[in-house]
């Protein structure tokens, strides 16, 4: 009869490993918001496939929650008194932002609709499949460009909120035009790759400034690109103010994470600032951009009821 084999002594740390894993899982859950979909966070690669947070995914999660902190109060205002808010997310890509907003806010609200607008058909199909798998029934995904979406029959006549996260170059302007046409009550924009004004500066169109020291601001290509981005966003903010919006500009995340970091938040008040329209026109004239961009920024005679400010 064989002697019973004694169990091998446990390696150092072997007993502690399950406890350590449980502690790690608990730490992950503490960083998530109540009711957060674990499956969604895995699909978005914020959580690893085994439900863990590494350094990169922890950074992503903090960015997501930071952006949500800006958007949540606006959604609460839009859904006051039982209203069902509608939101259009432009240049949606994989609909990262739309899914997070639905999971953290719209799901519990029980009403409202999110529209993801994206021109790449494969990403639209993947988003549709994910929404169906997660049971996110009040999400719709449209295979459209931002520019074409304003007149799309699939979208309602009014949209309460417009978002555009890193919509490239003039797509942010198209998102603003969409918001104005749909009488959006709020817009949240993170512009990206604003190349158009820089191209105009390189072509020497700022004739009034060409012989002044200010021309040094765009003599070097890297300065031209950065100045073009700055001028573009200033023009956008003035356009929004002239159209009746109160505008706030802040950082999205720390500059160490992204250089495309400017967050523009616009809330509709109905007070169209005449001074904003005047400064908008003056800037366009000063940089020689009035003919190229004046129409996009709605340069017309002051609207009735415009206020100074």
C-alpha cells in the first residue's frame, strides 16, 4: 500500500495570491461609478479583458470621468421637468463618448436619445452591434459626414445637445453649424487639427499684418500651425457668442496627455452679442480671412434684438 503523498509546501505568496487578486478587483470597482457596465469598459479597452486596470487604462478612465463631469450638469439641466434630452455626437468614431454618456446617464434616466454620426461605415456597424449586445436601445448610429447630417431625415428637427470630440479641421465648424440649425441648447466641442487658417496664413493673405512685427507669429511653420489653431478657436467662440451662446473655454485633460486639449462649452441664452460679431469681423479682416471664412461664421448685418457686450 502506497504511503499517502504529502501535499507540496505552498510557495511563498501562493496563499496570498487569491486575496491579492480580490483586493485588486475591489480597488478597480472603487474607481468605477455605480452601475457602470464592465462589459462596455472592456469593449472600449478601458478595462483589460480580465477586468483589470493597468496604468494606461486607469489614465483613460480618469479622462472619461473628467469629461463626464463637464457634461453631466448640462444633461441634468436638459432633462429637468421630465424632459427627454436628445444628443448628437459628431465624428463619433467608435462612439466612445456616446456609449459612456448612455451608460452613465441616459440608461438610468430611462428616456432620451443619442445619435452617433460617423462617416466610416465599418465603425457605424460595429457601434450598432455593440449597442444591441448591451441593450442600449436608445442609441442610433448614422453613416453620414458632419456636413451632411443637418438635413438628414433620420434626425429630428431639434437636437438639445451637440458634442464633437476631436472632430478634425473644419468638422468642428460643421458641428457648430449643425447645432445652430438644430437650435441646440448646448454644445461641447474639443477641436482638432485646425489647418485651414494656417494654410491661409502661409499663403500670405494677412496683408495688413505682413509688414508688421506681428508677421513673426507665423514665419516658422510650427508657429503658423499653432497660431492657426488659436485663431480658429477664437473665431468659433466669437461666432457662438454672436449666435446667442454663453461660452466657456477650459482644458479637457492635462497637457501631458494631449496637445489637442481645448474644451469649448457653449450654452444657449438667446442673447446675441453684437460686440462679438464686430470683433469676429475685425479679426477676419485683420488676418485677411473675411472672404474665405466670412460666410462660415455668419457675417451679416446685426440681427434684430442683438445686445451689446
